[in-house]
C-alpha cells in the first residue's frame, strides 16, 4: 500500500532488535562516524554506511526483551503522547550498550538485561486503555530511583565508551 518515487532501500528481515540498534545512540554514533553530513545538517543513512554496522546475534530470550520494550515505545508514541517513551528509549540504549560492551558493563556492575526478563508482552486482545495502564505501570516501576535498571543506567554513564558516544565529559 506504499508508493515511492525514488530508489528506497529497505532492510529485511525487519525485527525489533535491529530496529533498536538502528535507533540507538550507539547505532547513530557508529553510522555517523562513517558518513557525511549534507547541507543543512541533514545526515543521510546510506546503505553503504548502514550495512557496515556490526549486529551481534542474540538469544531468543534477549530478542523477546527487545520486542517487548520496542512494543511499549511504539504503543506509547502512537497512542499516549505522554513523553513516557523517553525512559524506555534510554533503557533500549542501555540494552544495546550491554550487547556491544558486555565486559565493560559487567565490570561497572551496570547490567540491565538481567533485570528485564520478567517483562510481559502487550496482548493484541487488550483494549488501548489496558495497554496504556500496563505500560505506565512498567514505566513507574522502572523509573523508581531504587530500581536496579535505573541504577544500572546511571552507572553506565561512567563507562568511557558510553561517555564518548553520548558526549559526556568524563
């Protein structure tokens, strides 16, 4: 049901893990380090740059975590407009960092993935109100300062590789 009027590369197979990497700060940093900025500050994600991004293989259980978080973000962005997806996006960044920098993350005791295995999927037969309530509950739990995910994300900000990617002065 879509029409294009110019060459338009697509990525197949599409999955939410790949979507997470391509939309992460790490993915953006890597691809921008290969490419050039066009006039007006526009950066073009050309296939010759994107295809060079290494994408580690992950287990099905990790894939499920990515699927669930990405579903939460997509649902909130499409229906709620509350800005609550920002925390979830920072969690995705933390998850991606853990995939790419496992030793650094472990040394800093900044793992997030081990704390996210109990996340449930959004059910298709749920009403939008039930989905919003469910995602807001998850958001509230994960945003608590004492939550291990929040603590791990804060610890990640001290890892030199992450400081470079995020432009944080260490």
